[in-house]
């Protein structure tokens, strides 16, 4: 096939993946509201179909460009979205059996892809000289994986803050003596909220507790922590690999380039989050706000630094 044909296949598969994620997002939100098993199966199926199309898009893009398909911001964004969806499906849905967060994961992926295709798209082309190194296959892959996992952890932390506020409002409306009770009829699984996770201002019947709610704040806090704890060593490796690459390319390991600075700030933010949980016993809202701050620094490092700040890493390809 010609480069143009492969590029067309990549774009078509990208659009299929984006539409699949959007449809899956809506189905997941419907399931979260009404807890119908058939709707969840449709939502999960759409997510997997979208993921398969997304993989095909990335592979076709690589063949069209005749290189690894993560050489500019469009390709980087596409891979971040792909790994966010894959991470959600494998870590959250398969591993932890939480089914009510798919709409948020797919929504983040779809938004990232929409920004990429509308504002960051460039056709397949050879690498710029600064990126033409085997370190592209090491440093950038680790950065993409770390970014995707930090994004998931950030989304879970934001949802934790929303759910925690809701639970506290209900508990306050019941008085200090209010004690959450388990749901009648069996053990609480990962998607079962505590007894006070119904409407913000009134208790609900056991059956209604399963409708229209997020997982409990404890589940969201645990998911955020485990995802960030897994992402942190990956990001650490990416920073170290980037320093080694910088020494080979520019003759120094560290030069306070804007990209280096913000990658380090992101590392410090999430290191602080993990340290606070491990040594200071921080749980809940304080830890979640640290994670959200780290998520914000990661977005600055990716979008603001790449698009608007001038430095040695200014090769976004847009």
C-alpha cells in the first residue's frame, strides 16, 4: 500500500475509534444511572471495539510514516488516549471489577482525541532530527504510559472529591450519629456505594442505592492510589531516560529547559502524594487534592510547554 492509502486507513480507524468511545461513554453513563446489565455489555463491547480500531489506526500510522508512531503531538495524544482506555478496561473493569467509571475514562480519551484531530493533526512524515534516536523507543514510550496512568489517577481523584463531598453532605444531614450500614442482601462489591451514597439530602432504599451513583469514595481513593503508585516508577524512568538522551544529544543531563522543569514538577507533585500517604498517613481529600495538582502539572507539561513555551523540546509538529 502507498503512504497515502495507509494514512487514510489510519484516519478512518481513528474516527471509528473516536465514535466508538463516544457511544461507549454514553452507554456507560446510562449503565451508571440505571444499572442494566445489558447496557453495560453494550458499553464494554463498544469500548473494546473502539480500542481495536484505535490500535489499527496507530499501526497504520506507523507503516505510513515508516517509523514508530509517536513522533509528534498528534501521535502522542492518540497513544495517550489508547492507553487510558486500555488501562481502564484492564485495570479497573477486568482486574477490580468496577463498571461505573467507564464513561469518565472514555470521555477523557475522546476529548484528548478530539483535540488531537482538530488542532494537532499532521500527516505522516519522517522524524525531525532531534527525535531520530533509539531513545525515542525508550524515553517517549515510558512518558506516554506514565502520562496515561497519571491521567487515570487524576480522573479517579477528581471523582473521589465529588463522591466524598456527596457522602459528607448526607452524613451531615443525618447528624453525627449517622453510621453507614451495608447494603442488604450480601457483601458490597466494588460498584456498591455505602448506605449514604444516595441523594445528597436524604437516605434511600437499598435498591435505590445502586442507581445513579459513583462507586464509594473508599473505592475511588483506592483506585487512584494504586494507579498513581504504578505510574510513578514509570514516570521516574522516563525522566531518567530523558536525562540520558539529553546528555547524548546536547552534552548535558539537565539544563532547566521548560519541558525538563515541568516534567520534574510533575514528578515532585506525585512523589509528594505518595510520600504523604506512606508517612504522614494522608488519606481522602488532602491526598486527592495533591493528586489533582499533579494531574494539572502534567497537563501543563504536555499542552502548555509543547505548544506555547520555547525550548529545546519545541518540536510538537503542529
